[in-house]
C-alpha cells in the first residue's frame, strides 16, 4: 500500500507539473482544466480522483513543493487527503514539514492530523523547546521535557478558583467544567475511587 501510495502521489505530482507548465506556456485556464478533468474521469471513472477540484490541488501541490526538495519525499509517505489538508491549513514550509513528518511517523488519521493542526501542535512544539539537554544531567533532562510537554485541563477537578495565582510547572492549561469524554475511560469509576479512598484510612503517607 505504501508503494501504491507513492506511485499515486508521483502521478499527481506529474499532473500538477503538466498543468502548471501548460498554464505558463499556453495560458491554460479553468475551462481547459475542467475539460481535462472530464476526459480523465471518462477514461478512468468518476471515482478516480480526477475531479476539477483535485486537479487544482495537484497544481498547487506541485507549485508549493517544487522548490522544497525536503518536502517532496515526505509528501509521498502519507495519503493524498492528508496532503491536501496540510496544503490547505499550513502556509509555512517548516510547519508543513512538521505535520508531514508527524503523520508519516505516528500514522495519524486525517481526523487526528486535523486535530493536531487545530491544537497548534507545531507552535507548541516550538514554544516547548528548552535548554534542558545542555543545562541538566541526561537522566533528569528527559523527565524535565515530559514535565512541560503536555497541555493540562484542570477545571473538572474544581480547582480553578483556588489554584489560579499558585505556581505550577506546566506548559499550558485550559479550564473546562467537565472531564472530556476521551479521557473518561482512563479514570476509575466513582465507586472505585471511593473504595480506594476508603482504603487510605489508617495508612501512613510517604
């Protein structure tokens, strides 16, 4: 499947290159590209990925990456729909490289990729760069990085008012009145928590 995807991305690259070059040399416009789309769909079926909109994406893909040799092979590692999302949502080549690499390395689905972009993961990654590697012993540096890595949500613990001016070593936090559903399965039930708290009675701490 990876090999097929690479061939597909290479094909889309060649089509985008053709459209770009014909536009410059012969003044191809919207009508010509739409006619090319109709011819391709007639030859390869309506579901072949050769809609007019997709052909314009191919042209944009070629135009944006033709002078970015680092990005070209990375783009071939992920699906076309994820590539178009990155094209639409990211304008900076370094930002695009970050999400291309992340998607290829971690296997993000399109929905997860979209969430990462919405959550400004790239910007947070840049903000979270530290001097820990040079300033701390190696054994501690990794732990220190993890300590400031994540985004924390505290409001479901009803600590917001009492703990707003207190110092805390995290990167960012936000307030919400409910525990997000995605995290609910990770916590014990109310009954389990109550049983565990009851088990603390008489125990010495630390």
